[in-house]
C-alpha cells in the first residue's frame, strides 16, 4: 500500500492527488485543486501556433476571470488528439 501524502492547503481550497498511472505506476501524476467559492483566475499559455485541445479550451474558459477548480496532470501532454481531443475535456 502506498503512503498517503498530506498536503497543507491554503484556507478555502481543497487539494487532492492520485495515481492515474499514465506513464508509470507508483507515482502521483494527477491533482485536483478546488476553491470552496468562485475565485479570480488567470493563466499563462504557450505562444506556439500548435496548441493542444485542453490548452485551447482553457484559454477560452479563463476569459471569464472566474473559476473554482483545476486539474493538473503529469506525463501526458494531451496533444495532437484531433476532434475527439476537443470534445473530451468538455465531458
């Protein structure tokens, strides 16, 4: 059984990690950060002409300036996924 990592979160935020085993078993490679209330959001994105579907979707969503959660992954770029890649992050 793997060790449980306890993270100290800023007040008003919840934080969780998990093993999705995208590339390797035995490591935490996905995280979820949730604000208990709607929060101000901002982002920095690539200036590359080629952008992965999740990047394009985040650029559109961040324009509102408000949000509650973020999913962070490691080991998977989610790039070059075509039309299906544009639909999947919206589910």
